[in-house]
């Protein structure tokens, strides 16, 4: 719990599947785009839950706008198609044993946060 990950999306989209909320009550995770990710405009950071019945809930700020994920979203993405990523863009989450909650999310570019349903295979 409390792990901090510095993620480089300069070469590839990075995808993280969160551990089961049921077994990780109180767990916190923090994702930061590394300086190598600065100005990346084609790769993304995807974070999604272990199950479609677990959600990522809460608000983040991107380019001075507010993005709010809904109670049906199990994916949160820093999507660079809206504009280049900034080194230091970040997402922090905490688990209550049922779902994951955004405790902090900030991105340089307006429209950078996208939430929805993850594709699982």
C-alpha cells in the first residue's frame, strides 16, 4: 500500500490492472508520468479495476477543467489524443474494500482524463 509508480509512456501505452478491491481495503496507489513522457501525444496511461463490479469513482482536474468519473466506470485514462501529456501528470487512488476512489488526479491538458468501461480479455 502506498506504492508510487513513475510511468514512461514515451514508447508504449501503459496499462495497469488494480488488485481486487475486496482484498485490498485501505490500499493506496499513485501513478505519475515520468519526465520521459512529457509532450507524448499518442500513447496513454490506462488504469482499470480487477472486476467490472469494482469502480473508480471521483474527480480529477485536467487543464483547469473538472473530470468526474461515474459510479459505473472501471477505467480511468490519461488520454493524449486531446493533447500532449505532461511529465508529472498523475492519478492517486485509495480502496475501501469495494471500489477505488480518486484522491488526486491532475493533468496539464484539458480533456486528458477519460473514464469508462475497460476491455478485458
